[in-house]
């Protein structure tokens, strides 16, 4: 009887230890899962931030390109006007010279 009681007590102790370990393992698994989810969320946030920064950079570069192109077009238009004015002056001088000869 003593042996049976002793064996039952040992069995109960082992079951208790097993249950405690099982609970501990489940708790560890849940903690690891939560940590992985936090890391994944942090990676997603970092990736979104990187994409957002890339979009902002691309937009700024595009804006700079548009501004530079606009300035170049304005400069070309100014030079064209100056050249046209100079050609007009030359033509007026030539016309004036031709009319004086007559």
C-alpha cells in the first residue's frame, strides 16, 4: 500500500511538473509569437517609411527638374527674343542704308 501511495504521489508530482512545463512552454511560444509580430510590424513600418522617403525624394527631384527645365525654356525664349531684336535692328539698318543710296 505504501508503495502504491508513493507511486501515486510520484505520478501526481510528474503530472503536475508536466502540466507546469506545458504551460510554461505555451507561454514561451506565445511570447515568441508576440515578439515576432512586433518585429514584423516594425519591419513593415520601416519599409513604409523608406518607401515614403523615396516618394518624397522622387517628387523633390521631379520638381527640381521641372523648375530647371522651366528656367532653361525662359532663358532660351529670352535669347531668341534678343536675337530676333538684333536681326530686326540689322534689317532696319540695311533698309536704311538701301533707302539712303537711292
